[in-house]
């Protein structure tokens, strides 16, 4: 949102200020409330849930890939494959955190709790956060239909 400009001296003022800080000219107050975020619909929550499930499935597959490459590294000493799969899992984990945040916002839950749960407990926190948020999303979809 842009800060308003004083019509008298063209100085940028603070949003909602009654007077210009530079020249003291009275500013017209805009009493219109800020735009309200549209309410989430069952369709948008369902789409967010589907996207999150997709990223979660890819994350679980990358976790399995990391375990398999760990076995390959133990047997054959191929460190580069292990590093690549670990990096892949890390990037997918970051995308999963974003999707969990979006899903928490869509169902009206505090996203900070779910992201912190996933950050502090990287494996179990992701499973717990995903399954609980999935349940909340399903309940919210039923409620809105």
C-alpha cells in the first residue's frame, strides 16, 4: 500500500495521518476499511489440500530415495549420489513447508505452529502436521458444503 502525498507540498506522509508532517496542511482522511480477504471456499481448500498431498507424497518418495542412496553409499562408497538425494529432499521439504503454511491459512489455523512443528521435528513433525491439517481441511470442506 502506498503512503499518501500531501496536496500542498507534495511530501510523502504516513498512511492515516491527519496532518502533513512537513507543512501542517490538513489531509483528507480515507475512512474506507482495508479490503477484506475473501473467505475460503470449499473448492479452494480442496485444491490446496490436493496440492499439499501431492508435495507430501513427493517428499515421502524423496525420503525413501535418501534411505536407498544411504545404503548404496554404505555398500559402494558413492557419496555424490547421497549428497544429491539429500539436497533434493531438502528442497522438497522447503516446498512442503510452504504448502503446509498455505493449508493452515486456508483452514484458519495458526501456520506458525505447524511450520515450527515441521522445523523442530523434521521427520515426525511433517507427518504430524500434514495428517492433522489434512483432517482439519476435510472437516472445513464438509462444513462449507
